[in-house]
C-alpha cells in the first residue's frame, strides 16, 4: 500500500467531532423550534424562534463541513 493513499487519522477525528456537533444541533434546533412555535403568545417567542432557526442552519452547515473534512481525510493527497 502506498503511503500517500492512507487516511489522515487526525483529520478524520476532526471530521467525526464536527459530525458529533452536527448531531447535537440537529436535535436541539427542531426541539427549540417546536417549543417556540407552540408558545407564540409568550414574550420570548421571537428570540427563541430566531435562535432555533439559526441552530437549524448551523446544523446543516456543520453537516457539509464535517462530510467535507472526512472526505478530505480519505481522498486528498498530501
């Protein structure tokens, strides 16, 4: 096996950590969104709605960043 075709373990670990963060955000965002939409008469409705939408967007971004990092660890040559 050629040394250039090996998986970069440090980069793979970094990508898996990012996917773990994505998993947490994927549960937190919709949960907060449900909470915000079920309490539309409360004074914290708008801030909670904005925060939950931002968390959902961050989850999608972390998904792509994590997958890109994992792909780079396996397929990118040094």
